[in-house]
């Protein structure tokens, strides 16, 4: 994510959710979740997500 790539979990079963860092013009960043149909929400991870080992990286980059 720090390199600008999106990640998701295999446990999410391909439903289109992806997590990435959203950078503001002032350099601040927020972790955002891209949900179904492109809706973006701020994301707060659960313990299950933080400790999971089934994360995958997608090749799309949001920023460099």
C-alpha cells in the first residue's frame, strides 16, 4: 500500500473490495476501502483483517 498499490483479502471472495492509501494535496493519507460500484469509504480494520495472511496485491496504482 505504501508503494501506491491496492490490496484485498481472499476471504472477501472477490466481491470487489480493495484497500488503498488515499493521499491528500497536503501529503496526509487515509486508508480507504473501495466498495461495490466504486463507492469509497474510510476504512478501519478489524483484528481479523490485521492479522490475516491471505492479503493479495493488485497491480493498479493510485499514486506514486
